[in-house]
């Protein structure tokens, strides 16, 4: 499976002003590190999203796979919503734009939404009761799912996640030079990981 961020978030969970306040930069005229801090907020958010397998601010993702998950024969016996045949989405899922696939003739089809159920609690998609995933051509990226995910805007992102981002950027800004000098990559503070651990999506992906 390949995950691609098709439309990134339009903002970050924490603003430059919030991060400046966290770092104790009180002089409005002191903007010398604003660009660096802004970049580090983005880098911290990207790292944290990969660490938790979640999206924070609303964004659009695409997932690609060679085939649908699970065993089609099981669904014929009424097996519906199971992890075995579920397309697992990056949390927190909001909606599914479409599911497309290559049929056995190599023609791209759009799956009728009536044939699948979107579980926004479990962040997954399963076939509708009594249906099966369609047969696809055995070819790379035959299945394409586009979906929207994230908590919403910055106000809806859990405070623990925002605190973790502040800790990460704070360490990079204040302490990193004493830890590593000019060596990269940056370290991630344990406090940030502890806060983010509660949000890690431990499921597998199709």
C-alpha cells in the first residue's frame, strides 16, 4: 500500500504566535527566527502525524493498493465489518471522496457508494452487508481510495497533541545545539512521545 498526502493542511495546529510565546520571544520586532520556527512547526507536525498515523488539521489523502483486502468468499456468508476485509484509513477520517479500481479488463471504475460502508468511528471502509469487493486486475495501484481526514481546524486538535508539538519545537530551538551541535537529525523529547502515544493508531493497513 502507498499513502500519498494529496492536499496538505492549510494551517498548522499551533500558530507562529503561540510558538513564539512558548519560546519566550516577547519582543514583537524580534522576527529573526520566525521562518525557522515556522518550518520547524511544520516538520514537527509531519513527524507527529507519521508517528501516530493520524492527520491533525483537515487534509486529503490517497491510498493505493494492488487489490482490495480480505477474502471475498467470506463476505458471501455474511461476514461484513471485520478488520480482515476493512480498508483502514488514516485517523481521524471525515469522509470518503471515492473508491476507484481497475477491472479485469484494465478499465478504471468508480465503486458505487451503496456497495460500501464508511465507519468514521473505526476509520475504515467495509463492503456493504452481503456484498464483496469487486475483482480487480492484478496490477500495481489497481485500487485507489481518496478520503478526507483530520480533527478539523486547530481549535479541534487535542491539546495534548499541540503540547507535544510545542515540546518538540521547543527542544529543537532551545536545547538541540547543546545536545548535538550542528549534527542532524533532531531528537524528539520523551515528553512529546508520551503525549502522542495515546493517539497512535496501531492497526495495520491494506
